[in-house]
C-alpha cells in the first residue's frame, strides 16, 4: 500500500511541480528539458535541462544557509556493471556543481536521450555534498518535518511519466507531533515496488558519490565516500522495463519544493559531476 501512495505522490508532484515552499512564497520548479542531450562526444557546452539552484559563493540570502565549497570528490565502484545490458553508453556528462538547493530553486531536471529514444537499463551517478543542517531546515518550517529529502529520480515518457527509479534520504521522524532526529536511512523505489527504512552510516555533512540504477529485476541505490562503499546497497524489485515507458526519459536531482510537510529538498546541499549511462534503444 505504501508504494502505491508513494507513486501517487510522485505523479502528483511531477504534474504540478510542487506548489508549496516553507515560506509560503513562489513555487520552486523546473521544466523538463527540450534540447538535445549531451553525449560522451559532446560535453563541452551547457548541458540540456534546467536548474533553479545556481552554484555561487557566499550565503543564500533566502535561507541564510552557508554555501558549501564545490569540491565534491568522486568515489567509484569500478566499471559500469552491464549485467543484462552490456551496451551502456555515456549519454549525459555534466562536470562540476550543477545544483545548490535553496528556497529559490531546489531541483535540476534534464532529458538525457534524443526525442523518441528509450532504454533497457539506466545508471545515474553524481556527487552530493551534504550539510549537517537538519535543525536549521526544521526551523525554516515549524509546521513541517523534513522526514524525507529528495535525492534523485528518473521518469519515463514525459510528461507525467512512470517513476522508473527514485531515492530518498530519511533522517528524521515525527514522533508524537515532534520532529526528531532518527536513524539515517535510504529508501529506493519505482512504479512497482518500494523499499523503506534501510539503516546505514549516512551521516549528514559527508560528501557522497551516489549511484542510482534501474535495470531488469531491480532498482537500487549505492552510496560511496572516498572511493569506499558506505552502508548497504538498497534495492527494490523491478520487472524488465517495457521500452515504451522509458522513451523520452528525464533525470531529476533534488525536489521542486516541500510536499505534505514531509518530503523536502535538502536546502544547502550541492549536486555535482552528473553522469547518466544508458543501454539505449532507438
């Protein structure tokens, strides 16, 4: 039942762009990309997609949160694990910081295949520089509780496509009406299944290299730091994808804004060094 409600939430979020902000101000949204995706042979210019969080220096005047240094270092688990999809290709490559989440902009979205193309498998990699600022985010919205931070998602067949892979970080809980620090947990899912509350040593303030995958039989998220895996891999069941639902896919980093006073952008965090690999189907 939970993953059904979760899918309804994500579909509504994708359709409406997430209308509420903690300060009740304007919507922080981003429209899907319409341009050609960058490829391994075309990564020198600006990538497709849009972002409403800009990498700048100093402190964000809206939140007062410090701007973290854009020095995220990449970990790795070695070559792409092809498995049932041996023909992975680098289809989007965006080095450097691409999103600093603020209340003025907390999501980056991009198409990563030419129009009409789909995939059998996809692998999204990026660095995430987190902050140990949960108390500050709670203070921004006394009526809410940032139980879940949106980390990354892949949607197929836009607009309002199916959720092919999504990952949330779950650091807090609402206990008897109070927002309290809980165990550090990662959650992963798709339009068929969802795995909740996997506990691991994912303390805020670390730099993470995150790998989110969708391939026949599973969606999974793996976190690295300093080249070493941190915590367990979290996986959810996924039937082999009908390529029709993977056409015109979009990758999303972050969240457009708070939803249900539970799902939040990680304000102050920085996403960097995005790569998307796919086993492409014309």
